[in-house]
C-alpha cells in the first residue's frame, strides 16, 4: 500500500524493527515485514506495550505481542513475569535508532488502541512475521520532534542558552528531599529461561565484569559512578572511585 510519509521515516521504522526483533521473546524466528500505516492490517490478539522517549528525539514506540506470549509470561515456572519488563530491551533498542534517548517505563494497552494512537501521531508500523504463522508481533515508531544539539552539541533553544548565560539557577532545590533508589551492581549477564530453570545451589554464573573490576553505582537504573566494594561493620559498601559524566552514560 502507499504510505503518506517519506523514505527516511520508512527506513527508520524498519531499522527500529530490525533492532527489536533480536531481543523480542518469540517461539519461532521472526522476520521484518513491510511497513504500513494501516493498523487494521495488523490486528492480532494479544497485548501492547507503548512507551514515550526523549533525548535526541521525542516520540513514542510500541510493541504488540500475541496472546501466546502474554499467557506464557503469566504462567512462567518462575511465577508471573511482567510483560513490560520482558519487552523493554526490544523497546529501548527500537527507540535507540533515532539517537541517544531515555525510554519511560511504558504502559499496557490493547493492541488496536496502541497502534491507532501511534499512527495518529504520524508513526509507522512494521509487522514481525514467523513464516506460515503470519504476524506474531508489531513494532511501531513515531517521532514527534527532532531535538537539535541533543547529542551534547551547542545547538538548542536560544532562550535556554540565554537563561544559562544569565546564571539563572535551576530549581533543583525542589528535589532535595526526593528519595531515589541507589543500586550497586557487580555485573550483568543474559540467560534464557531454560538456563534459569536449570540453576541449582552451587551453580556459578559468569558476569560481564573482570575480577577486581569496579562496581557500578546506579540511581533509578542510570549509571552515575563506579567504585570498589568494601566491608563496613559486616555490611557491604562501595567506595566511590569515579563519577561518570553525561557523555560516558550516553
């Protein structure tokens, strides 16, 4: 079908689908189909997760999965698993094709509602297909605003720059009493459900961190510092050795 949008938008939506497909839970290998703005073509029974993003661009991304995956997560041997968390790596990968962005936690919506809203925002939908099984998932991407200079350059809103030049202090004092979750992380790894179910006492899991390497300090999931693990009165602690700048976090 003919889509009323430019080639760059179509290519970006396809890139988002390609980035997401490798991270999306699926019982069969998925391939990227032809992009469309006709949500009715992609009506599948299941659940959708839609999330907004901001940074190098502002917009929203959505992923629709079939009811089979929804039920599999709900009846996992490890208990009910959250769909938003299961597809979050795929959501973040899809949104990242526009540049460095931060993706919000997202919300669960009915597929038809999520896809219609995304198309109404000028977005493009890309089906993910599994051979004779047909469409098993959908990735949608809508970019509302491109943000000049969001990659750390000097571009930006002139009013913002003049405010900084005048030395106007940001109202950060309003946040001083807000509590934040701080996490020390030794390392990470990815495991399949099959590997998780095979774990037993005494099992060793290899992390993506060299022995003796620094631990990461995260605030609400965002890296802010690194340090070394210490013991304080029989409790673990972390001694800060490095404050991570914005460019390093990106």
